[in-house]
């Protein structure tokens, strides 16, 4: 009997020890998922510690069908288990990605995020209470027909302009959602400077060509002399536009007439934010921007001259930002860009290309999936010491239930390895679609393993459903030996700057 008891105790002790030590020898992923049936999203998630527990939490925008109110316009998820920390109601879709800045000086970053129909919130990161709303709803507000009620895009922090000791905000305001593709009479877009303390407008400058604007502007000191330049784009899917560089001071003076045209839209506009990266030997960062009209421009950040232009053809349209990485054997930074084939709104398939950063020539090209506008990201998924590109794909598959077969939408994350000329699935396929939510590559709990935060709309029947939002944390058995250089929309600084 004594021997039996000792044996049983030994087994129990060994089991406890094995349980404690299992993570030392076996990878156990910290995965979670959450689904909210009433909304979808085209917002890209970002990570920040809102609870002070050392684990990064997730913030993103949400929305129901166009022009429909929801209680889930902005959401914060606990990074540990995915539970909702707080949510903020909105009158329409919040399509932007959050910017984090401690407005109320409580040592917890606050959330600034924009969206359709003049939505722009500053939200207490700890409680979820709204600090200010730039344009609150009011009696008689006509969010469908009022041409002065446009959209806010992603935010850039700029030096304090109103003397309150807080950085202020630069954003774009434009896009009239009711406009049809053939409508040429559209409201003029603007660049706006907004107080981070109370949301008041400090400056509003109309774009110089009188066109609409959808591009989230970037701000950068190219010469390193304190002179801040603003990069912005005009035009749209069917409206001609331009890509500009202007001084921040011109925005503050509400006069962009001296803005310099860096690239012509040639019948269409510039929608996706550019990338700022060093492409030549002058140690001044340059500009890489994608036009709707199937072109990528590399522009010298010092002289504003075009270094090279990649022309994929007018049968392709670009709505995503280029993703930088080293995709061939030389030292020059290269780019992965996702296009749609066709003319908006009739895009029939997606086309992905890797471009050589030295001259814009094509390294490789792929056709995977159908239309979507989530931007690609870059990481060494194959663990061969070289960059791969990750892109979201949407498609259709037949599903058989009983005696009937129906066609459903599916989405997945595909990695493209230019060195082995292969592509491979990062995670299992999901029913539903991902329209424009760029995945987030991060390490939420700082355990040295890669986390992917991925969101999509889990509706297999309706492509543009904006319901059944699902967000997942997928921890990969991939150890992080160095910082992730381009693992989220607009890069790790949210400012479009690639830091090599």
C-alpha cells in the first residue's frame, strides 16, 4: 500500500513539474478570438497597453452598414484574452486606425481615431470615455446628403500649435460617399490641424487642385533642419488628382497654393499613404507612392525628382500602400504592392507584384484572390533570414451541405517568399471576407514569439456585409530575434517611415 501511495505521489509530482516546464520545451500558443455579430470593419488594428499590465491591448474601428449607427464604433480588446475593455458608439463606420497619445496626462495613452461622416474621437484609453468629439451629432444632421459632412482619415502628431503643451493633430478631410463613379462635381478636400486637447479646428486648408482627398497625410523633416513637410494626395477612383509636398506652415496659414506636385494621377488619383525610405546614397529619405492608375513612383526626397516609375498598366488599380522589404540579393530596399484588375467598381481579381527598389522592375508577379484593399506587410515567415511579404486574399469556394452545394466567400493570409519563388498559407482559411483590415504583426506579451492580430467579417454569403466581425490573436512558433520593421498599416511608427 505504501509503495502504491509513493508511486501515485511521484506521478502527481511529475505531472505538476511537466505542466510547469512544458512551455520551456514545447511551444503553446496564446490564441484567442472574439466575434461581434452586429458589425464589420475596414479598420486596421493597432496595439497599446491600456491596462498597465505589460501586455499590449488592441484598438480598432468598427461599423454597421453604411450610414447606420452602432454601439461598436471603436473597440478596445484585452491583449491577454480578447475580452472587450470598452466600446464607443458612433453614427457611422469608423474606418481609420488609432493614433495613441496621452492627452489627459494619466500615463495611459489615449485613442484618437476618425471615420466616415466627420467622425473624429479622442477617447480616454483607460476608461473608454469620450474626451472630445470633433463634430457631434445634432438635430437635423443629414449624413447622407450634406456635402460638408465628409470623412476623417488617419492622424499624424505635429508640434504644439496652440500653446497648451500638447502635440496637435494633422489629418485629411474629404470624400463624399454618396458620389457615384461618374460624378465629377465633388466637394473639395482639405488638410486640417486640430487641437489634441479639445478637438477644435486650428487650421483648414483646401487642396490646391480643388479635388477630393482620401489619402492620410504624412509629415516628415526631410532635410533634418526642423522644416516639416506634408505629403498628401488628391483625386480618387475615377477623378484625376495629384501627389503633393507642402510645408506644414502653408497648412497652418490655410494656403496650399505653393504645394509642389511630385506626381500626376493621369486620369485617376492617389489614395493610399506613401512610404518614406532611403533609396539612394544621399542619406535623405525618399518617397514611394502608389497611384490608383496602376503606377508606383519613387521620388527623391531632396530634389523632388522622380527616380523611377513602375507602370503596371491602366488595366490595374492601386488602393494599398507599398510594403518595403529586401526581396532580392542587393542592398536596395524593394517593395511589394497589391493591385486590382479592372476599373472600380468592377475589379475582378487581385494582382500582387514585387518591385526592385533600384529601378522599379518586376521581381515577381502573382494573381491571388479577388478585390480587397488591405495593405501588405513584411516579415521573414519562412525563417531563412530574408524578407517575405504577407497579403490578404479573398475568394470563393464551393461548400456542400447535405444534397446542396453553395458558393461561399473565404479569406486567408498568404506569404510570398521571393527567394524560393513560393507562396504559402500562414493560417487556416476563414469563411467570409476581409475588405481593408491590414493584419498586425507584433509581440503582445513580450514573450519573444510573433503574434498576428487578424480581423475579418465572418459572413460567407455577403461580401460587403459589415456584420459578424471576428478578430483573432494567432501566436506563431516563430521567435523574434529583431524588431519587426514593417508589420502593420503605415509601419511601426504609424507615420509611413521605414527605419532600416
